């Protein structure tokens, strides 16, 4: 077992081993997900891995590693990923004959990650490559092997020699060990789909991967030009095109980009060399994806004839798009034959090529990224979400609490978050927000950092909204809170299905990729957001808040429920108790207070099940040895106590340990 493990790391990482992160998980949560804990960041040498395996075996823990070295301490993240010399895929099925042939062609390592039919596949590379290259190759390998979505550089993979304890413990072991390291071109060649059967998207994506860097092209063609280009080399043509785009001195971004492509073709650049230059052309990259740019370059090269030394540019009427002609516009005339395209036809043809490059077949769809959580299971980046509740239901307290945790990268109620800047638009209640912030800081004993507040209403239908969108674009937040919807949509008919207001809010998402989180009220006697259906139809997420009891009497419970989740499971619930925080006195000697939301007391979780909850908790508290769920059921005389255990865990009163799970007071 140990020599198998040592051989795996030696062959995967070679003699010059990087420091990688090892993660232990002695427990799983109520949903069966691991609860990770970083236990070491070290070079995976034999003695190090043997020590970690012994430690995991003693603790009954599962042992993982992040295959990419990280630049910082703590839990691995994509932002911290460094260059790596290995790609991988997680495959939960048996391999077909064709897939096994690919594994042998790549000389890949195969680990069984939890019994027959569960595999981790590794392909060692000859030199390290940047994280984005590793991720792209992981996606291609995953598609080829019908794998799961674990192409992220911060993935957790099982250490061979450890045990998968999700069910009955199963030893993870290496069943095929690589003996060579692959070059980047050889891997790309092996993973490339057959061009004759590939979709437009796949062909364009392959072209992007094979594009020659602009720097390399500039060195190769330094000083080279073609007749009619005013002596301009490829570098000068690109600089000229980018200058014209920046000045607005052009007649359509497509004409500028495709004309530059024609000029590069005239000099004699290959299609791959021209694409590398166009990937640095501002007129193209400002609007189109690399695959779309590749499709447009391919269209130009398929229609144009490369420059021949015996014919000048003028004799064929080719474009001088980079601006070398005397006229300010860009000409796009061809050779004057019957197949010459007018400007409008050429624009349409280019647009069709770009849209064709956006069409995805089933294999290409598999390479698309899954929704990225902002707060795991609750909010996601690049979405529009809304939290709805009656006045006084404490929805703004929840929004501020979420904002603080995201801004500071702190798990929210046990759920992982994506750390990043937050913009909070206080369109109402800005004075009260000051006390809420101070109460949060006092309770958590830290400053609320990375959260920016704007304390006035900005109307979505007003001119200043464009300024706000630009501010968001420059700050690059991961979360933008708009509190409240009614205060930023003055002048619009809330009950109409005019989508203008929603589209203006969605503009923030488009320019930032953030989660735009709107605070809203329900109708007087109903549940869900007030107003027309255009909002609920456009939302990715909608949360419902309800408060029962009074803060002053100590019986207040706030319930948050996930009512709508477009791409994930809905119906999740959390409960909170407001805790009064003393903020001292003001200048007049008057006591200042606010509240924060904390986990509720056991006795307040659900009044209708009070005695049952108490009995379950006491059975755990009074046991000499942490009991299992079955033992707890027998102690309290209830057939199924798992729901009560889940509530107690969410309330922070108990925790699960070991396998099988045993429960003890937190």
C-alpha cells in the first residue's frame, strides 16, 4: 500500500516535487458531504505521505490532496493555484475500449478512488503550465472519458493508500502507473476531436488552442510587409487598429477586425499566426469570445487568396483596414467578381460565423462550467437573486450578514463562500444600517472589511443608473445588494410586465459577473415578491423570510427559506434568533442597541416539537459515549430522529463525528 502510494507521487510529480496541500476529512455533514480540514502543505515524499496515511487511519478519516500547488496557506482555491505539470479527470464508471486506448496512448496513471468503477486519471506533463491551460486540458480529458466536473485547479482528489469511507471503507489504490511525461502538443493531439465531425464550436476552440502567440509572430515577421500597406509590419498594423478603435475612428468593429485579418493574410501569415494577433485586437476582444474570433478568422481565410509576389494589393482591391488608406473608413471590396459581398452582406456573413461558433453539441456542452456558488447552496455568481419578506422580518439583517461573510471570506452558516468585494446600495434605512454594521462587528469581534456602502437611492430608470453600473464595473464586486427594489424603481409600474427595470438591474450582472441581490416586499396578504411576473421569471434565486415572535420577549425566530433556485435544489431552510447587541450610549446619553442573527436556542427551533427536540438533545448530552442515530432513536422512543439531528446540527448544538456517525454536544 505504502510503496504503491510513494510510486504514484514520484511518477506524477517527478523528482522536483512541488509543495501540495493535503486535506483530511474525519467527518461528513448531514448531506454526506465531506467536512475538509487542511492538515499539511508539503512535498509528497514517501515519509510525509506515510505519516499522513497513518494519521488518517488512526482517526478514521478520509485523505485527499489538491493536485495543483497553491501560493498561500489554508484551503485550496482557484485564485491561489500555481503552474502545474499534471492534468486529471474524475470518472465514476468503467472505461470503454476506446477510452482505455486513450489512457494507454497518454500513458496515464489510473487510481481506483473507491472501488471498481470509480477512478481518478492523471496525465503527467513534461513542464508546468498556467492554471487556465491545466483547466482547459482537464475539461477536454473529462469530456473524452465521460468524467465528472472536477477540472477546477482546487479540486480534492483521493490519496492512493487511503480509504473512501462514504459507505463501507474501500481502499483507494493505483491500478495503472504512468512511466512517461507528455508534452502539451501531444496531449492536445490525443484529446482533439476529429475535425471532420467536430462542431463549429469545437473546431474554433481547437484553433484557439493552436494559435501562435502574437509575440512569436511579431518576431518572425519583424520588418515584413506587403504592397499597399505603407510599409507596416504585423505589429504596426495591430497597433494602428487598436489606436483607431480607442479613438473611435472606424466604421464598424467587424470591418476593423476582419480588415486587419486580410492585411495579415496579405503579408503571408498562417491562419494560426493571424488568429494569435487578432486575439490581441481590441475591436475583436471587446465583444467576441476567442472561439468567435477564431471562426471569423477562418471565414476570412476561406474566402481570400493569400498575397502573391507578382500582384499588388491594389490590383486585387484588398482591405487596408488598419488605417493605411487615405480614406477614414475601412474598405472591404474583393476582386470585383460576381461573388463580391456588399458591406451589409459581409457583416451578416461574419455575424453568422460568430453565432455558428456559439452553437454547442452535447460534448461541447459538457465542457461548460457548472454554476459557481457565491454562498454554497444559497447564492451563485453571475445571477440575479432576491430576498423577500414582510416589513420588519429582518431581511436586511440577513442581507448585511451575507455581505459581511462574502466580503471577508468567512463561511456563512456552515456554507462555503467565494470571497470578494461587495457593494451594498442602501436605498432605504441607511441610518439604521450603521448600527447593524456596528452590531455585527461587535458580535464577531472584527471590522467588516471589503464591503462598500452607498447610502442613497439611485433610480434604475434614471441617468445616474449608468454611472452606478460603471462604478460596479470598476470595483468588480462578487455581490451587489440593492435594498430595496421599490426604492430604486420609482416611476415604474411595479405591477406591469415591462422588463425595462429588470433589464437595467441585470446590466450590473452582465458587466461584473456578480450576484445581484435585491431586497423586496411581498404583497399585503401573500407570499413571494410584490409586482408583475417579469421579475420572478427572470430571477435565478428567490429567498423568503418570515419572523415569528418578538425580540423583546425572547421568543423571536426568523426563518429563511429557499423558494426558487433555477439550477440547484430549492426548499432549504435556516432559522435564526435575533440577539440584542449593546452599542453604548449616544451624545445625549441614550442607550444604542441593534441586533445580529445567531443560531436559535434548542427550545426555540420549533415550538410544535419542543419536547422532542429537548429529548433528543438530552439523550446526546447525557450519553457516556456519543450515540448513533439508532441508539438515540431507542433512547427517546422515536423511530426516525434524523430530522431532529439535522435541526440540532444547523442550530450549532451538536456535531457528528466518526463513521458511522455518532453525535455529541458541540
